[in-house]
C-alpha cells in the first residue's frame, strides 16, 4: 500500500512585525489543512510573540504546529528598527544563516513528527534560507510580504541605478519614472521605495535589496499577500521571474474564515506588542463612521515635531480620533513619556491614544470612517478589506509605492507623502470624512467587496491557496 506523508512545512519570516503576521496567518491555514508546521522566529521575537498567545489553547487548536527560534545576532537591547535596520540585515545573514543550518540538522535527527521539512517557505529577504535548503535538497518557496506593485518595482532596482534614476537628489520629486514597464504613468521619483532615497548607489541597504531580489528568483515559486482583482497586471509581469505565483491574500481575512468555525481554542493574532482592547469599548460609544484611526505601524520613527504637527491637525479638524502611539516611536528621547502624558491629557475630549491597538478589529468597527496610515502593506490590505478610505503618510520601504496606488490607482484615499503639516492634516481629514466622503466610501466599498470575494469558496485567492497546498503535497510524496 502506498504510504501517505503528512507534509511538513517550515516558515522563516524576516524578524519584523509586518513579515511575521502574514506568514503566521498562512502557517495556521496550512496547519488547519493538516500539515505539520514549524514556524521559526528570532529568539528576540519568539518570546514577545508567545507572550501574546494563549499557547496551550493555540496548540490545542493546531496540534501539528511548533514554534522554534534562532538568534538574530543582536543584543537584547538593540532597537532593531529605524536607522538600526541595517544591523538586522547584516546579522541575519552572518548569524541566523549558520543557526538555521543547525536547526535543519537537528530536525534531520528528530525521531518524532517534526523531521526534516518537505518544503521551506522563506521570506523574500531571507534568501540565505535558499542556500541552506539546497544543501539539504529541500525546495523553497519565497514569500514577499510587499504589494505586487512594490515587488515589481524592486525587480527594477538595478535598472533604475543603471539608468541614473537612483539614487536621486532631493529635487524634482515630481519627475515621472519611465523605465518600469506597466508603471510608466503611475510612479514619480517621490513614489519609489524608500531605499531609493539613499545618497549612494552602493549604499549597503540598497545593495542588500538588489541582491535579495535577484536571489529569491531561485525559489520554486512566489507567494504574495495580495489578490488578482487588485494587482493582476503586476502579478502577471512577475511571472517572467517565477514559474509559479500564488497570490493568496488578503491572508488575515482568509485566516479569519477558519477562526469563525473555532470553538473555545484560539489562533494567534501574530502581534509582538500587547493589544490595548479598551479602545474597542470606546469605539462602541462613537457614532457610525465618525472616528479617524491613526497608526504608523511597527517600524517607523517620528520626531517630536512631526508628532505635534499631526496632533494639532487632528485637534483642528474637529473629528474624533483613535491614535496608536508606540512607546518607542521616538528613539532615544527620554522625555517622550512626558509628551505622551500631555497629549493624552489634552486629547481626552476628542480622542483616545493607545500604545498598540487590535487593528484588524478597529478597522472593521462601524465607528471608523477613515485611516491615517503609514501605508505598510498589511495595514493597507486591512483597510481595503474593511472598506475604510485612507490618508497616507509613507516613510520607508514599500510604503511610498503603496500610498501612490491608494491615491492614483485604486482611488481610495489621499497620498500626503513628504508633507507633515498641521493644516494639510486638517484639510485632508475634512475632505476624506466630510466633503468627498461619499466618493471615497463608494470606491472603498467596491474594493472591499472584491477583496472579500477573492477569499470566498471559488474566489481567486482561495483557488490559488488550493494550488499551493497541492504543490506542497506533491513535494512531499
Ligand atoms: N498593528 C496592530 N496594532 C497596531 C499597529 C499595527 O495590530 O496598533 C498591526 C497591523 O494590523 C499590521 C501590522 O501591525 O498587520 C503592521 O504591518 P504593516 O505592514 O502595516 O506595517 P509595518 O509595521 O511593517 O511597517
């Protein structure tokens, strides 16, 4: 009789919130399908993540799941973001790579169910995993956590450098970028990914992404947290680099479908910070679509001046707001705590400040009428699913590309990039939530319906997930 193998998939995300969350969502979906799953975090994030999960309930729900961890090579007190991100890029290659190899060796020697995986799903910027996987003859599928528009742009970094478009001086930011096929009428200089703003073409961070982008094409397929109906032209173009592409997003919404049927045991929320749930109660007391939600994600830093410009703009616009101000939003400013307390005191009448919100739930709350966001791809997708129009204030990475798509491709909000000014904040909030509210609500509702349809039975993302599942099964037989 032919023996049937339970596929064992190992996930390796880059150690940052916006990468862990979508990959963990997929890991839980595959575990729900009966796969053995090993999810590998950095030691630093492992502790933070498990702190926010009811682990016995989680393992009850996903008995074939295990978390493992490897070092990221940085000391526990290293900030790991903002200007310090480069350290993480270097140390993951230098320290995590040999540690990852050791982990695979230990799995090879395992006697239980978690033996050597039949497939590795590695972050598209952790391509050392492909080198190591090849040593063990394990196929790798790469997971890029950015939008397809942005991934396609990254595939043109070398060309942008060759043609002298990148790096660019801090002038003529409106200049159209004409050398990226399909995006000729979309991107201007200022819309290129944040890394294009470095001063030199040989900047180590820029070069890191050039190399990782080229290396990830050695994987046997590409997973994207997006859906065909929103990014089909870019997904199709990416087909010139990969044999197989799996657009299976929005993954948070796809995963919430398996949650609906769950009983007492729960899945994770993938958060590294503890959610402050009291804001949901506060939202319950607010009128429909009256509150602006404000969050700048997990990575970017703001200056004290920028925080004050936003705060004055929010107060002057006359709308209620819920604002996430992470305690580490200003790095190395010992007096930030005092500023925070002052803002909290003076905001009381009009808004609520929290340090980390249950964002997916917040965006789905009927009281939310707009989102002032940094345009991280997860936040953008969560807003699209919830049908909430956006004001975008991007700063780094894929955010500049995403915000351009929000305003000019999908037309579901404003792009406020490169401007941080209280009068602009005030003006755009009024436009979004009052003057042009019906127009933005209509386009956001339409896109939300497409997103939700894609994850229904027979929807494009659902079909692509099934293809991924079948392809992984065929790797395991
Ligand atoms: N997030 C959250 N609560 C917050 C702020 C952010 O749960 O208060 C989540 C958000 O839902 C998203 C992720 O953190 O899933 C941030 O990812 P994104 O790609 O938007 O931005 P990044 O943090 O990577 O810049």
